[in-house]
């Protein structure tokens, strides 16, 4: 039976074709395992363990990259060999990946459905541990004017408290004709609370008074969402 290749801890002592960084440059990043990709980020291991060993320990602890999102720093520091610098490198790489996923979605042109907006915000908001409100600013033809998603408020684990006046002010400052409000539910359940309904009604009424259309309020859950417009509530609140 063929014996599994076993190397000394120091990656520098490995055959060149087996070193993660050299493999990436020669064959492409897609050829590396997730543990090897983490090894490239970590750059070095600790005494008795290579960077690849550390990468394997990370994957064993968190299972998936998504599980690593928004985890407390203390959980990372439970792994021997991960100091502030290495943790910061990994967290930064994960955020770059998350932003890439957002850029992959539609970032300009006309917004035509709640699904388009949900797809745009889902990668960034589904794993947040606190409720966060954002607004998507649109022109008179419902074209995206600004994709930054103006952050209105960051609440506790269970509730954010957006200010309707501030939302309208942000829309006016950016000369937006319409807005879509988006926030997340850390529980993963996107069904609206009574407070969500009350807030949305106030927002729609304020928008009507300010001649700014409130097209929708979307709640992001765990790979699912709730749309007030799809449920007919935006139209109801306007009457």
C-alpha cells in the first residue's frame, strides 16, 4: 500500500511542487486545497507545525469559510499559532471574498424585482450578528444611483432602530427619487416583526410626503428574504 507523503514542518524544506505558494503561481489558485490557501495567507507556521497544518486546524474548527464570517476574535485565538496579524489577514481575505460576491451581482441599471436587491445584499448581510439597516438609492427610472447601502443604524442582536427622518435626509442629499430599505435578521428568519411593520408604514408615509418613493423594505434571513412589496404591504401603506 502506498504510504502517505510526510514532510517536515517547515514548508521551505518541501519539494517545490508541493509548496502552496509555488503551486499557486505555477498551476493557479484553483488547484490548492482550502488549507493550502490559508497557508499562503498565513505565510508561516509555528514550532512543530507548518502553515498548512494551521490551515487544516482552521478548517477543522470552523468547517466552512462561511462559518468563519463574523466570528468573534476570541474563537480564532483559541487556535495555537494564530496571533493578531494572522487573524487580521484571514478576516481581511474573507471580507474581500464577500465583497467580490456582491460585485458579481447587478451593480448598475434598473432594479426590477425584490430578488435582485436580495441577491445584492444577501452575501454581506445574512451572517451579521447584529441587525443593520441599509438603503439602496434609485433614480426616477429605478436605476441604481449608489450601491454603498447607506448604513442607518446598527442595533442589538434582536433589533435595530432606524430613523425615518435620517433615511429621507440621505435620499434627499443624494437626489434619489426612490429607495429600497434593507435590513437583516440575525436569527435567520426573515419574517417581519410588529416593529418592522410599524417602521415600514411610517417610512412609506414619510416618503409620500417627501415625494420619494419607497419601493420596498426587504428583510434578509439565512439564504431567504421577505419583501413588503411582494406581499402587497407597500401599496397598502400608501393608501
